[in-house]
């Protein structure tokens, strides 16, 4: 078995855990136990995954709580029934079904995780916005105190001390009540904590609040003879985090968090999170690198153009794309990788997000850089103005654009280095040079005609479904490729709109 890396983490949302067994309510207690155990092993068997981070809450709690509403009981003691939730078709009914039968899926998952030699953390969504329109699945505090809301469609305004105490009480309860090694503060579910405008005073409120959480959790730890680690999931770019009122650099400087997880709000996976920039900013506040960890987070899909582009297609993450993500993360200095929404589950989600990936192949740097991996020029709406070029890009005939992408370690001797480009028009053709060396063009292949209007972009698995024309270009001499950032000059032979750009690094077996 690979050595566990305590900074390699997998976040499992509450519905992802519940729905491991919810497709078949005829299962016995033992069968549910066996199914959850097999599911845990899809992440942990012979991989270096060190922590299963189990998300315990949306607006209500999905583990037993005395300080919050739970899926099966309001805080005032009023029960919530399976039939009540079934009437609105909500997945929480399966949590109630299990609770009514004395089955605790979290306890089962925790036991199997420990048996595999990995740690268990809980993730607290610090301002979750899901399911507020349904009375049984929204918090009593939110319903009874509209003055605490940012607005009627969003969650809490942390300017109110009652809100902050509400979350702190839940975190303290989780650490007191459950045998866990750490707590994640998921700031990205959801990312709004204050009414506009975001001011330095509001930023200070959050900074001080995280200090309070650290102190409260440390007090519980001393009573239990342990020290809980605390992480925070924050935006990949420091300036984007600060714009939300999150001085995540100061959180580390204060010792409020031990781990920063760099992550987008939702999708796509970020292939170029600036780990070095975070290290520099934290060092400027006098913190040595060995005092904290940085993780980089993946998600269940990638794309190269804006999420609302009419031609966008989400391409499902797989072993090859996650190897590219992990290779970059480790090469850039990250201490671990983090998976969000990478759910092995046997039901059909509305985006069919069930994952087929082998975590053994990308949970260490050596494994990630072995074999074949793909690096993707991810669309990043958080990039600061004046940053590097991103897609889509319209080129006139004979016009060129220079792109840069960090592809981690260069190919081994005998390896191959290929560029894959997708264009909007089936007849468009481009040429590519890597670090000044022209690439040989392979046979282009065509994808479907993307003419339908899309309100929910489909999740696809093949590049031919992403662009109307896909071309592969290969360096005749793979040694031209560099470790780290490479430069790509793309020239249009006729007018073309670039929709996809990735690099495939193929190492010999």
C-alpha cells in the first residue's frame, strides 16, 4: 500500500455518501455496510489518499446534532418524515430512511476509512445555499430570522454575531462529539458572507472569527488529548479571495488554519493554481513554509471556454486528466491534491457525474508523471486583468496567438509530447509550434454539429464532442519540451475560433 499523505484529501458531499446505497432500499444493514466499505476502497486501496473529508451539512446537518436542525428533526424537536421529503422528491429522504432504521452511513464510512489507514475529517459548509426554498431542508435560524440573511435567496450575513456563534457552536459540537482528526471550513459553499460592499471591516470580522474557531477547537482538542487540524477551502487566486472578504493569507499567518485548499467555486478543475504566489505572500507575513500546507483542488469536469459560452461542453474528469492536474499540483509545490465532487457512485446524476478514475495513478507525483496524462488550458474567470491569454480566441487567417501552459515534468526518454486543439468550425485548420519548434499535424477528426441552444451544457467524455474539429500536433523531438511552463504559438491557416487546448504527455511504460 502507498504511504498515506495527510494532505491528499477527498471531499465527499453528504448526498454523495447517502446515494451510495439509496438506489436500493431493500438492502439490509450488512449489505449497506458492505457497499459503503467497497465505495471507500475505490479511493483508498493502494493509493496515497490520506483523508476522507465527509461533508456533514448543507443548510441542515446530516449527522446527529443538538445545536442545529438535522435532516430528520428540527431543532425544536419536530420530526421530519420520509414522506414529507418524498413529496418534494428530495434526496434527504434517504438520510431519514437510514436514521429511522438506526443506520448511520457516516459512522460506517468512518470505520471503513480508518480500517484502510486513512484519517477522517468533517467538512462544514460555512454558508451553504442549497435547498433553502424547502422548509424541511432549510435551517430554522434562516427561516425565523430574515434579518440575518444577505437577501431572501441567499444565506447568512456574517456581520451578525448570532450567525457566527451558530456556526462556531456546530463546529465545536462536531469536534466534541465525533472521533475526527480535523475540520474543513468550506468557504466556497457558498462564497457570499456579507452584503455589498466588502470592506476592510468586514474582512476583519471573518479573520477574527477564524481565530475564535481555532481557539475553540484547540480547547476541545486539549480536553480530548489531541490537536485538530483545520483547513479552509478558498479561491485559487489571493486577490479573488480578498475580494470576497477572505484574507486567507492572514488566516495562515494567525495560525487559524493549517491547510489552505485552492479551489474554484464549482467547476472546472484549475490546472494552474498559483501555489508559488501564495507561498510568497505568506512568507511576507513571516510564516515559514513548514508551518502550513497547500492543497490544490480538482472537480468532476474541465472546459476551456466560459461556462456560459453557447458552445461549451464539459468534459468529464478521468484518470488521464486527473494525472495532469496532480502532476502540475505536485510540481508547483503543493503538499497534496484534493478532490471535490469526484464521486464514485452508481446512480445517474443530472450531469452524469459518476467518476471512473484510479486514484492510485495520481495520488503521488511519481505516479502522476508516469504513463500518459493531459494538461488542460482551463478557462479561469478569476484571472486578473492583463493575465495570460485564455480561450475562446478568434483568429483571422495567418494570425497567431501565444499561449503558455505549465505541463509539469517533461517527457522521459522515448516519450511523446502532443498538443490537442479544438476549433469551432469543422473546416478550420491551425498550425502549432512549441518553444519555437513546429509540430507535425496528425489527422484531424470532426465532432458533432453544436447548433442547439443549451441551458444545461452536457457532460461529455470524448474530445470530438467538444469541438467541431479536433487536431493533434506532435513534437518531432519530445526533448524540446521543458519542465514547467512551455510556450505555444498557434497560427490559423484560415479564420478559426479556438475552443479547446490541451497537452498530452506520453511516457513509455
